[in-house]
C-alpha cells in the first residue's frame, strides 16, 4: 500500500520490536470519499486500546491477538462513541468491518476498516474525534482525507473535538493532470505489467529460424514487431480498464492478480521453450485484457471524481501508455543494438526470461494460494 | 518440449547452490511487497501484540477515577506518570499525567501544587509560555513555593531570559538550600559573562552537602561550563561522574555524547547510548556516530527519525526541533531545510546549543544574515562558548 510506511516498518522489524514505543500517542484515520459513500479505517495502538477499554483479560501485562479479538465489539462501541463523521446537514452512520492488526514503527495497531453512507454527495465533512481524550489528552488523530487523486491531512482531537473539512471536487484540468500522473506512476511501480511486456518484447529483435534465435537483419521488422505487441497490449487493457472503471464488468481481484502473474510466467517461458513465435501480439492482446482489470483495481482504490469521470479515466489510461512508451523507447533500442551479440541471445534472453518467470511464479503462488490480508 | 527447444534446456542445469541462492533471493524480493504492506489477521490467538508498561493498564482506571476528587491521590499519581516519562523517555506518560491533572486544572482556583506539576509537563513539551503562565498563577496563590520559583528560573533560562531567571533564583532565598540557590545563580552567571568565576564557584560547592538531585545538576552544569571554556577533558570527567550518580539523566547523557562525537569518538558514543535507541535525541546521536564510523547501520535509525519528525510536524509540535535541525544538517544534508528548523527552534528556546545549531545551519546554507539573531544574543548576554567562536569570526 504505502511503500514508505512499509519500509519504515520493515526496518523496525530488524531492531528489537519493543524498543520503539516512545512516540506520542497517535491514531490514524483514513477517510476516502466516493460520491455519497465513505470508506476508510481507524487505527489505534494496541496499548492505547488497552488503556481506553481494557482488553488484557488475563491481566498478565501482555495483550494477545486473542484478547484483542475478543474485545472487538467493545472496541467498535468505543470508537462509535468517540468518532463521528457527517456532512454539515446530516451524519454518515459508520459500519465497521472486521478488525485486523497493522504493524507500525512504534508497535502494533488495531486496524478497524469501515464504510459510511452519507445523504447526498459529500462536499464538506464534519469529523468529531475524541478517542483517548479522557485518558490521554495529548492523543491526536492524524487524518488523511482522500478524494480521488487528491489527499489532505489534518490533526484531530485536543481542545476542539470537531473539525470541518472541505472536499473540493478537482477542476477538470487538475483531475486530468493528477490522473495522468497516477497512470505514469503506476506503470513505473507496477512491475508486473512491465515484466509481462518485456517478456513479449525481448524476442522482438530476434527471429526464430530452425529452432534457433537469430538477430533480425534490419530495424523495420523489429520495429513493426514491437509496435504490434505494444499496440495489442494497449488496446486490450484500455478496453477492460474502461469497462471495469465504469462498472460494466467486474472481476474478483484475486483472480485477476493471479492470472496476471500467470501471464508473466507463460510469456517468459515462451521465450525459453518457444511455442508461439510469430503472433506474440495475440498473447499481448489476450492477456492485456486481464492486465486492464489490474489497472482498474488501482483506479478503483483511488476512486474517480464524480464530476470528471471520463476525462479522469482517459487521463489515467494516457498516463499508463505514456509511462509504457517511455520504458519501451528507453529499452528497445538497446536490445536492438545488442541483438547480434552472443550475450543477448545466450544470456539475456534465456536467463532474463527465467528470472522473470521465477519471480512471477512466486507471485502466482502468493496471490493464488496464500491467504490475503 | 525438449525436442522443440533444441539444446536450450541446458541453461537449467546450473550448479545447485547457485540455483538455491537465486531462489532464495527471488523469494526475498517477491515477499517484500506482501510482508509488511498491509494490515493482517494474526495467525495465532496467542500472538503477543503489545507488552504493557507499568501503569498503563485499564485496571488503573479506579485510581484515576478517585484522583478526580482526591488531591492526595491525583498529585502522587500524576507525579508517578511524570517520573515514568523522565525515566523511560515515553511521551505517552506525560499525556496520562495531564489526564489526571485535567479536572483539577479546570477548578478555580486550581491548587498550586497541581499548577506547578502542569507547568513541568508543559515545559517537557516545550510550551514555555504556557508553563510560565501556570507558574505565575501558582505563585500568586503561594508566593513562597520554592519548586515554582525554581521551575520558573529554569524555563526562563531556556528561553534566554537571564535577568528574569536571576530574579526567580532570588526568590528562593529562605525557601531552599543555600547550595541550590548558589547553583541557580551561578549557572546563570556562567551564561552572562562570568563563566570562569561561576565555574570555580560551582566546582567549590561541597558535593557531600548537596541533595542527590542537586549533585547531578552540579555535575551537569560543570560539564557544560568546562565544555564552553574549551576544557573538554574536564568536561568529560564531570559528565562521567555525573552519569555514575544519575544514569537516568538523559540531558547529561546527550551532552556527553555530543562531547565524544565532537572528538570523533564514535565507538564510545555508541557504547554510551546503547539501550537508549527509543529516544529521538539519543537515536540522532547514534545515527551520527554510525556516520562517523562510515557504516550503514545508522540507516535504520535515519528512517525512523525521519518518520518521527514528520509525525511531530503533522501534530504541530516542536519538542525536538533542535534535533530535527541537526538531523537535516548532518544526516540528510539539507542545509536550507535545517536552517528553517533551527530558526523555528530559536524562537522557542535559546540555550548555547540552540545558538550553535543556528550558527552552523546559517553558515552551511550560506545565509550569514540568518545567524544575526544568535550573534546579537551572544554579544548582548556576553555568552562565552568556544564552540561558537568558530562561527562568530566570519560574521564580525
């Protein structure tokens, strides 16, 4: 999710986990606006939960997951009493989902996801936060309020329990720019899409003759081959991205993520044990359809602004294509230059593909078979 | 498959150890994105999520309830939390103490002892103005409250208001030990142009006749004075003595670490601060020591500090602004940002170390104009400190 938080958390793991408990008490509230609906999470340190409501049932000075879990209904009641979200006209009743645990720099946190239903589109949010105030007045709620690609932060609690936040719909220009950026960024950070594309592009500067790879003689066929693959991939994922983003089709994310991983394995293995050599564009198209659902889930996490849905979708898609094109333009000329050398055909092609296949195989196992969350 | 691919499959006949290594690396890479990124449901009910420090159980609620109506319970309970905070560096305890004081503070008039304790908490949070307000209220009700005068002198001193601080020391006459009054006065004299004489005076105080808190204070004062005089060997002697007497004196420990760091004695710094990683100021010095050693072990601490400063900033607090400035300057090497932090810090507190970080960041950011407030202060007060001289010359 948030790579930076993840990094800090992972670093903390390398140290003694108990040694980092000394920051002031903070709760973390994330609220995401989707039209009339809100989704989000509230996080309180396990230690703070104990102090507030008492969950150490066996009184041994240690809170286990079993004890925290048993206190879940109590915790939900406590949070419901001390946190309320509403528009200036009416409240948005919160319904909680099941409790999980999140590790942060200073220890474990009880992580409670929720949704809330408001009446009418949300333009302003009134948040009242008084968690922990009776036992620790220095506790603060650190708010992240997300509306599409725009997020703002705030500090809750203290003397003024209530705070009003404006959720300003972005202008079309701003929305376009933000979603374009998000699209470009996703291609850079979404390694799986790039690995798939490169598995298909690695052989584009080669020709399959007599069960051997040989370099293409001229740039034109290589260029055409690359163009076909990239176009087919783009066309396919644009179709499904649009369908999914506009809620026409929906697939479970576990399925799409697993198949995306599988597509990389197949494309990479095809370079080592070639079955399809001429029409890789078809593979690109077929699996591109699934990658489109993958992009759509990123977009769904961000949400589309209700005022500029289509233009934001277009911008996000354009961003993906821009990022993709930049990578292809940077890498393929090098591949073309190297194609005649033995290193490209004997090392980069087979070993690079094997590496890609291996990484993707691990992803496949994780995504398809390991429990999520 | 084999027939179709010709001789190709031989690439998979690599040495086993190589494959195993590769496999391990791949697993590691691939597991990074799932392991820490999202909330999870722990695998076992028995998994311990938190160990509760002393006094942080919900069970202590009856005591806290009782403290709402009984001063004889509220005071020691709040005092206990404040002392736990001092002993462990755990800032949450200050909040617990505040919660105990809250109903009493809202009374009119609030009991003076409650106000003094509240001022101590505010001082720990670097809310010096608010701390002084509470102390003044307490002193209106109880003009002979020695603790209030002493705390007031300390707060004013940190703010660089030496004349007023000296006046507060004066009010201790007849209320406190002569040695305490001497320490109060001489420590201020040492900041206002009489460093050598004040150093001699404090060194001459009979250690045996002092209460144990005053003894640690004396060592700490002597160490810092020796350092400002340029006698680092003596400073180290005083700090070492002081830390033997009062190992929990974090202020002195940090000062001692700074002395070692200035001499490039990184390994000894790490030894001195081992076990204190949970406190931001200590962690900063640990990271600096690792930098001196040129190893990468400080990376972890660097990331943690960066995150902690960010949260502090978001909360709108400035408890560790001096450390943040030093972090930005010496670790992140962002002199411009460091200067901003040092300037903000200078608005809040004006100890010699605050002047030092402002001068250092101004020089590093090539902004000699930004150093002017500190230079003016040094000149007006007659502050003597060899560490500052290096930065005073180019400007004068």
